[in-house]
């Protein structure tokens, strides 16, 4: 429990109400833009002041509205990497890295040199940020923060300033560099892929509040609430009604699903669009489908369909690879068996 | 042509520019950092007023404060032996007050345009507010601040109304270029004012060119090629 955050901040048309705890591992905060992710980080770093609440880092109280404690950002020892890196454009890479270091001139020079080589920026020391590529800027920004040996590292959308072609390449490189830092990391992003790759723990944020918290893998494999399912991109979600111990009715699709262990407060069912399988005959958890549209995508087809047995208008989505679809598309009627689904509260 | 108005004008404008430059930056920093919007709007209004008021009205206020029978003027005269009105100092005083809003507004605009994230980044990196101001804000705002300084110089050079009110039109002492042009034309010597007019137009043009130069130079850190 090295960072504890419980803060509130109100604006005219938005309010932030966040509580978080980290346990020394990488924590990802996933949310849409405008959900309060960056604001949360800024409050932790101390460049924004919450209206009320408490922030404790490694037992050190940084902010406590009740006791009027508000440590200034300069003394919080928190590394914050801004979305656009916020490198000082009037300083060279070298000067940027050294600017916050409180060392004697000689030592400072030595330390900056070390960092430059650690971050593979040896020849970039004398260049200005505008002369560096996106990836180099990112490394300078990281080096500048790590130079300062912060207690926690906050990364605000570290990849959003890079174009997508470079992104996957730089992901791996950035993670290598990040490993040079032995402390705790909080990374804020709107990208599922980024958060899945980088962080063991995940917090979901929506409209200024945390709507889900847990191990990243668990949330992605089995979301437990409506907002978790939406956040990981589950395309098919319907409100449902419990019929018996092992049967629920998905109201939007007019479909009865059979399964074990239905939670008593189950309110929604979610089916990932990959979790259908074309079968030859009707059966349990199987839909006779009526095609609405077939959209060709890069890696397959997106099948848009309805339940043929019912008049409900709600459509479902099914992602299938091209080969399988071409083999089975002539089958009539088309039965789709649901392999796995989520029961949500 | 009598060179004294040209010398007096250049001297006045130069001294007033130096004073306005620092006052303007200081005021800009102060106002930009104010937390309450209401206070900021009020103070900003007062500081900008000399820009829109008729210079004679500004001169009137200066006389109200610094006149020899007024408290401040009297204090200066009796205890320090300094008489402000109708002296060269008065031309500087008038020029400073009239040109101040130009400097202040340029500096404020330039300082407020500095990316807030850079200031925040500086704070999280442990830089003191003073260091952030001198190492980050000033260098980035410099083109705007410099063009404000040049503009203030040009305005001080052209100052007429307030100067006439508080400094008078004393040859070889307070007669600046604009006053000299006025005096010559009023006396019917159109020809005599040609030289003064030419000098004013020439200097003003140079000043405007300098301003453009600073603006172009302002893109130094954002343009990839310009900084090489």
C-alpha cells in the first residue's frame, strides 16, 4: 500500500471523486478522454489541488484537507510525464534532463551523461526538443523524470503524442526503459492494448469516478460489471432477467441462456463478439440468426445479425475469420452457438 | 535644423523604455498570477486605462499628483528639492505612464501564452517558482516581451498630449520632437518641421520593422529548421 488516494474536486459541469490504492505494482488507469484520468494524476503530483480528501505516499501525507496539509509539487518527489512530454523547448536535451537536479556542477554533468547513454541519447544531448523525433522526445522526458529519482512515476498517455506506425515499435522499447526505474508506476491511458500490455492492475474511470478495480487480466477475461464490460469493448450487452437457478433471459435479444453460478444480482449479460461458433443444429445457448449485414474488415468479417425467432430489433455482432465464414456462409438457417459469455451486475 | 528636440526625444524614449520594460514585466507577472478573476479584471482595467484615455486627461492626473501644490509634488520639492513638473523628468514620467499599458499587455499576453504544462512540469521536477520564471517563462515569452518593449519605445517617442500638460514646451529642455513639430507649425514655419517629421517617420518605421523581426524570431523553438 504505497500510494493511497481519496480525493474530490468539483467543477461546474464535472466532478471528480476518486479513491485508489496501489500495491507497488504497475497500475493502469483506463478511461475515455474527459473522464478525469489526467486530473487525478495532476492532483497526485500536486499541480492541481483537490477540494477535499487525502493523498498519502509511502506513509508521507502529501495532501490532507482536514488537517490543511498540501505539500507543494516541488517537494512531493513525484515524477510526472506529461501527455506531450512538456520538454522545455528553449533547452537542449541535456539541459532538460539536468534542470531539476540539485547537484554540484560536475556531478550534474556526470549524471546527465550517464542518463543520456542509459536512454540511448548519446548524440542527442545538444539538440533541442524540436529537433528530436517523437520517440527520442519520449526518452528525454522519461530520463528527465528518472534523473530526479521519484518515489512514484505517473505517466499521462505516454504514447498519444506518437503516430500509430511508431507506436508498437516504441511500446517495447519504452517498456525496456521503464524497467530502469525500480519504483511504482501509474499509467493513464484510453487504450486497452496499452494498459493490457503494461500494467498488472487496472482501475477503470468513468465520469470522474472509479467504476472498476482489479487485476488487469481478470477484468479483461471476466468483467463483473456493466462498465467493466463496456470498457474492455464488449460489443453485445443486454439487460437480463433471472428465470431460474441456471437460466436467464436476455431481454434485448429474446434469448435464453443456460449456465451455472448465476449471481443473484445479475442484471446484464455480455457476449464478446468473438465468442460465437457456427453450428449445424439448434440447441442450448444457440441462436438462429437472421443476417442484417456483413462487413468485410482487414482480418475477417463482422457479421451483424438478429435473433430470427423473435421480433426484437436489437442487433448482435459477431467477428469471424474469413476462411471459416466463406466455408459456412451458405448454411441455411445459420445457427450460432454462444461459447462463453459474461454475467454482469 | 535644431538637433535638441531629437536628442531630448531619444533620451526620453530610451529612459522611459527601460523603466516601462521592467515595470511592465513585473506588473504582467503579478496580474497573470492573480487567483481572483474579479481582482484581476479590476487591476487590469486600471493598468490599461492610460492606453485609452486622452493623453491630456492622463496629464491632468499627473498634475493632480505631482503638481508643486499637491502632496506628492510638495513632498518631493520640500524634502528632496526635486521639482518634477516642467522639467525633463516630467517628459519621462509622462512617457512612462502613457507607454506602460503597451508593455504590460504585450508581456502579459506573452507570459500567459507559455504552455501551462511546462510550468507544471517544472514544478514536479522540483524547480523553484523563481527558476521556472527565469529559465522557462521568460525565454519563451521573450519575443512577445521584446516586441512590447519596442512598441513602448515608439509610443514614448510620439508622446505629445500628456507631455505638453506636465512638461510644457520649453525649448532645449522639454521640447520633444512632437512638440517641436507642433510649435513650428503653430508659428507658421512649415519648412522647419520637415526635418523633425522625417526623423519621426524614419525612427517609427525602423521600430515597426524591429517588431516584425522579433515576431519572426519568436518561432525559433517550434520550427525545426530555424534552430539548427
